[in-house]
């Protein structure tokens, strides 16, 4: 039977008790991790969010009634214990912070009894994720998850502290706003008061933070909840959190400077990692050319090399055919992997095909310097030697080549180098490699829509020196945009915004918007620009992705308290779910049966 806390007050969390408290009486409270009855003496591991503390119950200390309560304890009972701190009587447990002490109980209250949990509350749980998410309130008791959630809290607080000291104001922006379908799919919220009309949940605070710059607030930040109705993966959720900021009277270097110093503080004071400043910068074009990705992982080499000139006159039709169509031939060097079994090479070829490759050519360099290749019979000895030299090949290396249009080649080899690195164990989670990727293309062409779309958003400023190409070669115009990348994951991105009316109108024109279209979608922002707008720029981090990397996890679900699963549902609350007919009628909504659709 549960007892009350009346008259009791916790004095310490479990790991706040140390050998400095030996001889003192303390009151600790928490969950029973494990109970061991050794006959006349009971050992209990008490757990709270700080860690474990060993409690000893003996009838002579705690009394007959107290000892009976201790005998009744099971895993996950919630108890309060009063006792004396002593040096541990048995061997010191080096794996515990409190491994050199124990608390000899003089009083116990059972605050809550517990059913047998459906899975053990332990680190690195092997229980299926679906079951753990269904009982997330139990899963969140696991020490590793608790560390992740506490790390997230610490990073948020460090961010607030740093940005406040840098002159930023924390300002909240609306959750119910207008749909601006130039990007991912919106989550829509029907309005009862305005039948047939809908709010949208924000994909980001982008327009409002620009309005705040128009309003003179100079430096804004917000730890903002955002929503996107898109397919999920390990680093994506329908609702996610951004560290969002905007600054007035700045250019690219100003935004990068303040964020480098923020990252340095954040990593040093939360996980003890020193970031060397300044962080390396690389243009988008260089990142694609060297790594086949705009978010390159710098923890290993295996860079792409363009060998188009070497093979342009060779006898291998796969290579020459790609070049005749305006594509390229590029390769990577898997150092020391010449002995890779054919079965594994075939698996890599199949993997490459998943990213659009029609095939994958390879060449292994034997220890005696001879070649074994899928295409050697079509090449001269000189051409093969030139290929090997271009990729810095040496005996024992394995070279892979892709031939197609540039976009396909980059995607195939960019992903192939990551897959090989994963297979070889080259992705060290203790190694933090940061990179700024700059000068993104301003626009990307959508074959589906037959028009150019903004790579970031319609308010991104073009590089001034490229403005004269915006009518004639819009695809070559670079943006004053920048992403911060960590270990092959984009953790944040931003840009300098357009603040000149003529450039903004030209941008809308290139995107295919009429003035009426632009005003219908973004009128409130454009109106604000008519009344004096400062030059401004900003950046937003994906907080979930950032914490995932800091915590060395593989999924953002492990750093979010109550995440959704792949179909965007919540296994804990069974959301989304049906609602009462009365609610639907109030909103003027009728649900059509699937057959009627």
C-alpha cells in the first residue's frame, strides 16, 4: 500500500551523495532498480535520473516493520529511504559514481508499488523499439535515454545563455499561421470560426523572424517547434525543434562568426569536445566535386576524382556513351580493399543501383601491380595506368567508377563512399568534423513543374557578382547561403536575405510568380518591406539532429522524449485517431469512406 511523503523531504539525488557525506543522515528517493535478499540483509540499488546508489537494509537498523517493507520491494517500486552514509563494506564498484559508499537505511516508505514492467529498465536495451515506444514512460527511465534528454536540456540552456549575452532577444512566433506551399507539405488546421479556411502549422518561423527584423528587434532567437508533413527517416520527424535566429545589419561572415562561437561553447560545456576555430569552409561546387554531396563527411578520404579526360577516347562504351551525353566519369579509391570478395563487390554494385546507377565499374590492383577489372579488356595499358594514377592507386587498392550525368554520378559515388566507410568501420562517432558549405546554387530546376525553384527559399540573396546571369543563366547563379555540416549530416542552414525590392521582384519572376501570386503568398512580408527593411541574415539548427550526433545515437527518436514512428503515429497515445462526429460538424468536415474516394 502506497504511503505519503508527509514529514519527509529529499536531501540529495542518488549520485549527489558521496564519500564527503560519510557519517551524515540523508533522505533519498527513487525507483528500485534491483533488490537482493541475502538473508538478514537486503541490498537495494536505488535509481533516479542522476544514477544509482546502494542501500542496505538490516532489521537492527530499520526495525521489523521496515525490514518487512524492504523484503516486499520489487523492480520499479518508488521508495523513500532515510539512512546513514557509510564507506562501502564490500568491494568498491568502479563502474558507479557512488561505488565507494552505501546508505544504511534507518527508515523506509513505499511511495508507490509497481507492476512487473514489460521489459527491463536497463541501458542499451535489446527490446524492440515498437514495444519501448508503446511504454515510452518506462523507456524514458533508462539511464542512456535520460542522459540524452538531460544533454538536450543542457544544450538548450547553453544556447539561451550564449545568445542572450550576444544581444539576442528570445521572441515567440505563432503556431497557427498561413499556408505557404513553396516547400514541404504543410500540416493544416481547420478553423471553426472561419468555415472552409485553414491555418497551417509552421514549417519554420522564417517569415515572422524576417518581420521581426523589419520591426527593429535587431537580433532574435527562438527554440521553435516546427512541423512538416513528409516521409520519415532516422533523422526526420513530423514535428521537430529548431534553434532559430536572425540578425540585422550583417553579412555571411558575421553569421558564421557568432555561430562558430556558439558551437564551441555548446560542445565544450556539454560534452567536453573542443572545436578548433575557424571551422573549415568549402563551396558547394567543391563539395560536390570532391565528395559527391553537399553535406560531406570529412572523417575519411575516398574523395571523388574526375577521369573524364582520361577515358574520353577509350574503347569502353559505358564511359564514352556517358561523356557523349554531356555526363562525366568519376572514381573513388577504396584503399587496401583489392582483396574484397566478389560477393561484397556485387552487393556494392546493387547498392549503387539503388541511387540511379546503371552499373558500377571496378578495378583492383594486385600486389604485383597487375590489374583485375570489369572493363580492362576495353582499355589500353596506358589508359588503365592513367586511371590508377589519377586515383592515387597502389597495390592492394580497389577502384570504383561511375559514368552518367553529373547529378547521378555525384549521388552514386557520394553514397557509395559512405557505404564503404560504414562497412570498414571508418565512421568514428568520437570524431567531430565540422564544415561550412557555402555558395549554394540559388535555384534548382524542377522537371516535374517545368520551372526553377528556390534551393533554400524565395528570400535568399544571390551573390552580387552573379546577378547579371539571373535572366540568361539562372541555374549558374550562386546564393549567399551556408550550411553547417557535422560528420556528413546537415545540422543547420541559413542565408543572407533579399532586402532590395528590385532583386526580390526579379527572384519572384524567375520562380514563375506573378506579382499577384507573390502578394497572395507573401503579401504581409512584402508590405513590411515597403516601410524600411534592414539588411538581414539568419540560420536555424535542427536541434534533434544536433543532439543525436552529440549523444552518438543513430536516430533522433533517441533524443526526443515522445517521438513518432515511421508512419508519423505515436504508439504511446495512439495518435492520430478518429474524433467525435460533433467536432467534425463544428468544423464543416465530412470524412469520406475509402471506397467513395
